[in-house]
């Protein structure tokens, strides 16, 4: 899920910008990988 697809993260004007809290990656893809080895 990309936060910037659903809402703006910067509000206000150029002299006084207001940044919203980031709860998701602003751009790109993230993921998790788990590798389990059973030695015995």
C-alpha cells in the first residue's frame, strides 16, 4: 500500500509546510522474506 496514492503527505504553503505522519512507504515496494533451515 502506498500512502501517497490515497492522500497528500504535505500540506500548508512553501514557507510553512506541514508534514503528516507516515504510516506506509511513500513510494516503492517493501516486503518481508523468511528463510527457515531445519538442520536436524
